[in-house]
C-alpha cells in the first residue's frame, strides 16, 4: 500500500458519483430482487393479463403478512451474524396456547390484549433463545434448532394437538375486519384485511431501530465482527437478548395473525416453513454470513417468494414447480452477488 | 538497569498500573507490572513477541481482567476495567488487527464509538447522523484522509489496507482521548504516511494527550522520542528516555542476550545456476529477467506497488505469469498454479502467514506435515502418524521452535514461532528454491535472529533462496545480491555486502522518476 494508493483514493472518490448499474447492485443487492420481481410481473401479465387485477394484488398482499413478519425477524438476526430457525415454533406455540387460553378461560379478552399477549409471549420465548446463544457461546443455528424442537415438543405434549376449528369470535372478527373493500369486475367483493397494516408498520419500526438507534448500529457492528464489537464497548449480551426477543415478538404476532386470518388454530402449522422465510431474506440481499441487508430488500424478497408461489398457476405452470423456480432464483441471485463482490 | 520515569509526582499522571499480574491457565504472562503514564508524553512499549505487551494493552483497554494488582485511572482505583469504562476515561486503542468493522462505513467506524461511549454503552438511544459526520470529518482531516460524502459512506472492506490503518487511527483521535495506544500502527504505512502519523502524534502530545506505541520499528521510536518501556518475559526490565538507550542496548534488553547486527551471510553461492527467469510478464511485472545460483540468497525489494509482490507470486504460481520462461536446473518449467511450483521443488512462504499460510486452529504437527500428507499415507489413505511426528519433530528442531509440544495449535504461538512453523513445513519437501515473502514481518528481534540463522543454513545446504522484503537491513544482512524493482521492472542490482540502505532507497525512489521521464 503506497502513498499513491491513498492519493488515488482521494481522486477517485470525487469521480465515483457517476451512475453505474454494477456499482448500484453491489451497494444495494436488493436491486436484483426488484428487477427479478418486475420481470416476473411483466412476463406473467403478458401471458395472463388477469394478473394485474386488484384482487390478485390484494391476495399477494394478504399472503405476505405472516411471511413478512417472520422475515423481518430473521433479517434482524441475520444482520447481527446469527440465524434463527425457531421462530415458526415460537409462532405456533404462542398462537395455539393463546387461542386455547382465550377459548377456555378468558373468552371476553379484547383482541388488542390478545395481540399484545402474543407479542409478549413471543418476546419471552425469543429472550430464552438470546440468553442461550449468549451464555452457551454456541452458534445460534444450533441453539435455535434445539429450541425449535423444545418449543414445539412442549406445545404438542402439554398444550394440545387438537385442531381448533371454531375460534373465539373476536379473533375471527379481527381476521375479517376490512381495511377497505370494493367490488371487482366480476361482482365478487374484494377485501384488503385490516391486519395487512401490521406488516408495513412492523417494517417501519424495524427500519427505524436499525437505522436510527444505537441498537441498530450495534446489531450491524456485531454482524460485522462480534469480537471487535465487544472490544469497542458494545454489550453483546444486550444485543443478543434484544435481537432474539424482537424476532420472537414478531413471530408471536405473526402466529396470532396466521390464526385470525385462517380462522382456525392448527398446532402442527407453520413449523417447516423456516427455510422458505430464510430464502426470502437471502433473496432480499442479506448475506447469510451477516452484517448486511436492508428492510426494503427483505420485503422485496418476501414479495418475490409470495409472487412466485401465487402466480405460477396463473401462467399454467403446475404449482409443484414452485420450489424448483425458487431454488433456481436463490442459486442465481447468490451466484450473482458473489461474483459482484469478487469484482469490486 | 532500572531507570524510573522522570517527575513521578507530575500533575499529569493519568494511568497507573500497580503490581499487575496475569495468569492464562498455568502461564504467568505478567509478573507484577508497575507503570505510570503521564499526559502529554510518548511511550514506546518494546519487547519480543509473547513478552506480555499485548496483554498489558488489553488490560488498559478493558479487554482483559488482570489476575491481581490494581489500576489507578484519573485518581480512581479499579481492580479491572470494562471496555466502556476505559473508553469513557479517554483510553483509545488502535489494535494491530485495526479492529474495524468491515461492513460499516468509514464514518461509522470513525465516529460511532463517540456516541456509544457518550451513552455509556447503553444502546436504547437515538443515533445522531449529523454528529457522526461532523466527528468523522474532523478526525479524517487530521490523519490526511478525504472527507467527502462518498468516502465517508464507503464500506471499510472496500478500502486498501493503508487507508484502513489510517481510519483506525482516526477513530482513536475522534474523541477527546487522553491516552492513545497504538499497537504496531505503521506496519502497512509508507514513509510518507508514517511522517504524517508522526505529525499527528506531535499534535496529540501538544494537546496533552499521552501516546503509547507498541512497535518493533526502533527507528520510528527514536524519531518520535519519549520514554522507552522494555518488557521481557512478563516483566518490565527497563524504563527511561529512549535517547538514553542505543538500538543494540534495547535489543539486548528485549531478548536478554547479545544480538549482533552484523551480516548473517557467511557462505558463498555455488557455481551452478539453479533458476533462470527470462522476460517474465505478469500483472504489474514488465519483462523481468534474473538468475539464482545454487546456495545463493537473492534479495528483491521495491515499493509496495513496484511489482515485487507480483513477481514472487508469479514464481510461486499463486498468480501465474502471463508470458516469459522460468528455467529450473536447465529445464523449462511451466508454473500455472501453486501445485506446479511445489512439484518442481519451489516453495513459497507468503507475506500474510495468518491468512495464506497456516491452519491456525490445527496443531504444529498437522501444519508441518501438510505438504507431505500424501507421501505419509498408505494406499488406503491412512496417514502414518508416527513417521509424521518424527518428521515434524525434526523440522521443529531445525527451526528452533521454542516449544516441544507438537500438539499445540499454531494460533497459540507467537508471530516468530508461527513463521518458523511455516518455513519448517517447506523444508519437509526439501525444495530446491524457497521464495520468502516478508519473512520477518511482525516478528520480534529474537525470532528474527533465529529465522536469519535458519535461512543461512538452508543456503549452506545448497538451496536457492529469494527474499522479497521491504526490510532493507534484513536484505543487506542476509542476501548475496539485491534487485531493486520499480514500476514492474528491475532497475538496479546491488552486491549486498557493499550496498547501503541509502543506496537502495535512492534506487527505489529516484529511478521511479527516471522511468516516468
């Protein structure tokens, strides 16, 4: 490294303002996700113009909520260099126990209290994850594989295995409550449910935490290098507990929305969809090794997966192909990000 | 021998260590350190690798707890500091590994800590972007880095190493520091950047900030001036104004034995030509031709961008050459990858031994036999461990490793010993030619001595050696001939016995202007 390199640096920084797509993609890998998303939408619309109907778009929006909440939690943990696979079990645990509790003991609980209880329940389970990750000094993947089994095992052994088909009425009502409604061309009533709002709000809150608070910077610092971050004075214990607690809160919320939206509580639900969510986050440009990614990218990744899941049928591709397509996209996007990074 | 620092009762007394002890398991790393640091002074903490320097720094910065003793900081007594306490009191450390967060921006790396310390480590606080930028700009100007928005928002992993080193220094001075500790801050800086750093240090001292250097580069210590603190085996063996000690005295204090800085090279090259490189072209290397005889030690130097690194890597197959011929013992050889070089008997000890050379979490034994693992295994792929151990023990003996425990992970060894393991590994395949790239970077005086002696005995045995290095005394002491590279070409050749450092420097720098003209 010679002096001339630093001088070059000084000179080049003034030039690099000019726009370059490659540079943009390297800085904001979610551009690729957006481009893929737009490409798919254009292709699908060309084959089947029915895709652009409001009802399809609203279906996509509705289908994104649970996955989006999960994905925000996964993303924030990934940003700090960890990984979580227990969030589905946390969601299943909170949603089912809470439904049982409300149904059998507190039938009059208002929905707001139920939502808050779901958030608190999820936070509690998440904090257990965080404490284990910090104190056992074991990679979070191992810890959360363990707690996924633990939470789910506890749920099925002690709380119940019965599929609840008739929800407490206030939960069902929340699932149906419209944000807005209109009549589509063929006369059917299309509803964007109220709970859809929760996703953008959660995304905003997550964005705000990550970009406007010291905790947010600490999360990325830990994701960059945990040892160095701790040497610089970041308290790893606080960060881990916050991270997993926050992801747990989002999971609890997602779980209860899942119940309300589907109007049934199945204790066997959700667990098994982790990989789908992690795939969405990675497609959104977050590196699996941590320290990078954006909230917007995460949402785009979720949209991409949801769109693939819901539109393949519209263009006449069997739904069994869905995984194939998602798999190809992940490999393509990964290969693309990696080569971009090497080129610098 | 024990000279105390002057004016012990100064008002500027900032940090005092009293009888600090540190045990790591059964190892007594610090055996009662007493040290007083005053504001506005410069200190040079000197000693061999493994003497306890890093441990003391980590205790000051709160990364380690002492086993016994007390720390008096700004009049308050502690048994141990936390990182936040230490930072809040104004102790900033530039670690050897720079401790930058690669995924964050320059501005964040420089100035985020100010806010973290301001919040006393609590994270439930808003993060002030405009203050971040102001603090970062102020600090970057001081170390001579750009301050425009693009640079501030550059991710640190995209910066060259020298710029990263300056960013790390900028972070240390971004806050109102009272003591700045710099652990080998100049390893990747050029002369001009070092000059700039020295100005920064002078400025800090005039602002009544104490600066503690940890370094192996004695010349820089003399230029900066101040107090020398010499450690040996976890004890402080000397303290006092650095100008009271000669280089030789300091080296002896550090090692506890007499080190002569005479020429190591005693042997003579043989007549037979071993290697001939003709019109070699590679990225950054323009038509380089030279030869190495058996038993000869050839030094190659130049500025970092002169092509010397690329030349070494081309011969070793790490970054293969574009064109030109390499002849070994009269036979043309094609070297497209490291395996080709190894097959032809060319060994390469890379500059960055941690990243490129060693398996840090594997044992000495496993590292030493890494190249001969196929030879040691039978038809079923089972490795003959007994044979391997015998060989590893012999290599460690030859390289004078300071431990007999071959199961120790290499990561636990000092830099000098790691380098010896790496060279020892190459000896296992008895190469005809060994290319050593910066063989003593980050290695202390005592280890240098051992490595130089080993290099000489390899040459005695008929091996050809190429040392690529910017440590000029190293080349002058060890080589037969020295080639100076510039702008990808060999611009001068010196007889190492006659040449002086000054001549080499001039060839490195002035010929650059000639080639430009």
